[in-house]
C-alpha cells in the first residue's frame, strides 16, 4: 500500500497537535465557539463539497451522489468487509481528489473530530499490516453525498468504513451529526516514532466519570454484561429499556463528569453545532440514565458505559479480542429524535 507510510507520518503530527498521543494528559472541554453560527458551517461544507465534486470524473460523481431520500443512507455498518460501501473509496482517488475529500471531512468535523477520523484510518492501516491483511487499510473508507450539497436544501455527508460512520445532515442552519460511530483497533499504536491513541479523549472521559462515582451511585448504575454496542448500525433504532441510575441523582461534580463524557463524543462535530446540543442534553439530565457494565478500566475487555436520555444515546464498549489479542473499542452517538435530521 504505497500511501500507508506517508499517511502514518502525517497522522503522527496531526494527532500530537490534537492531544491524541498516549503521553498526553488530555485537554479541557472546548469553550462555546464564537463567530457565525451553524449556517456558516453549512456554507463551508457546501464549498468543500463543490470543490471535491468538481475534481471528479463524471463517472466518479455519479457514484458519489445519491438522492436525499435514498434508502442506502441507512445502509452502513461498522463490520469489516471486502464489499463496497456507499460512494467512492478513498483508495480510488488521486492525491488531489483525496485531499479534497478530506477537506470535506475537515469542514464537517471539529479539529479534534477530524484528527480522530484520521487516527482511525491510520489505525486501520496498522491493523492490516500487523495481521497481514492487505484489504484492511484506509483505502477502504468511502465518501458519499445524499442530496445535493446546498446552503438551503437538505443533504447528508456520509463517510464510512470499518470502525467509522460519519453521517452529518445539513439543512441551512439545522445540522444533525448523528448517527456517528467511532471504533479503533489497535487502540494504541506507533506511527513515525510516536505512540498514538485516537480515542484517548473518550477513554479519559470514561475513567474520570466512573472514578467520580461513589459506591452507592456505582451500584445503582450497574447492569448486566454487555459485549458490544447495542444500537450500532445504520438501521438500528430499537433502544433497550432504560437501565442504570438517573444523572439527576448524582452530585454536581459527578454531573459535570457526565457532561464531559457527553462532550467527548458530541464534540467531534463543529463546536457551533456541538455546544447547543450538549446544553440540550444537559437540560434532560433529570430523565437521562448512566449505566456501567464490566470493568471500570476502559482498557479491560468487557468495560462498557452508556448514557441514555430522551434524545441522547452514547455507548462505549471494549469488545476485546477478535483474533489478535488487542483491546478493541466500539462506540456510538445517536440522537433519538434527530438522527439524519429526523427523517
């Protein structure tokens, strides 16, 4: 795979700057973004999408574009596979086209979310090299548009592959960043002399939250064994019955840890979209539950944490070994009312 080594080298620098190296101590939650609001995010994504589409051949553009209501929108999965996903594979693009595709992702996500996306792709390359599976690499991630990118009409940017699903839907100043799946295997690997952990912020938020819970709160949050995320793939919408303890029953400090955990996932989208969502989810903490299963160490297989509210659904699961002995993370962020902007 000729692009693998340069990609890993570039990712080492990008992830180091974003606080995703394993030696980092983590970063403080981002302050609310200033400047133009969500409509400006849509404008930037539309401009990046137009540049990307303009650089494609007619046949490539045909493969990338779907109608906004095409059922294929929900046909995504985090399972590995050799068959094509929606859109066009990164590996089929020229260097210029790849750069334009990544520019779309960069405008869609926050800085940390974009760095994490690139980290997930770098981990995929490391996984393929280590396991001797040439079909497992970042070239097998795909980009598609559902609907014509427009500052007024509805469209979705979809970037999918093994361990990644970005589904961000735009309609003027209305933006939904869900459903969003992020996983990684290996969770900790070396690139260009650095140890990288693309989901460092999430695991640190996990640890900070569970360590803040007292004995009684932890006992109330405990549920049975969970071996993977429960609501993961594109068509999943059957949420389990609520379990665990109400966030409103926690102390103020513990509730702050819940907010930080939520922000670790919601914050992968642009801050101008993420912060209003975090505030809306916080307003529903009196009807939101936290559930914990397995180990309190996110790097122990079986460790699991769930946030379940009227709208918010976040799961983190260390699914453990799949033939290679590594820790292996799966996580999902969904909005029960606003996935794909509620369609």
